[in-house]
């Protein structure tokens, strides 16, 4: 239910966020949130933990970042931060 991310964004008063998941339902949550938010809510990135064919499917469905294991998350977030500072 995309209302979960809406509630999180409101409670935290955030300008953006990310959701890390490893199932199709996790990705669907973020995609449904995006569809329902229609630019009125803070953006959320979909970060999926997957490898092989599963990673390809998540990428095709719209995942923003694919990691093969959760331990890669800090480096991925650092790259996002650094990319934001370049703009």
C-alpha cells in the first residue's frame, strides 16, 4: 500500500527517501507510491537487493538501484551523495 511511504514522508518531514527491498512486492510499493503521489509527495528511490535474472527483471520494472547484497548499500548511498554535490 503506497500510503505507508506517504505516512513515513509526512512523519519525517523529508524531502526525499529511499526504500530498500528484496521482493517484487517491495518494488511494487515504491512504484505504486510514485503513481499515487503524482509529484505531490517527496520522491523515493527503489533500491533492490538481487542478482542474476531477478536483478534484470527489477531493472526492467523500474528499480533505481540494484545491489547484489545489502553490504553494498553504504557505498551506493555515498555515490548518490557525491553525485548530488556535483550538480
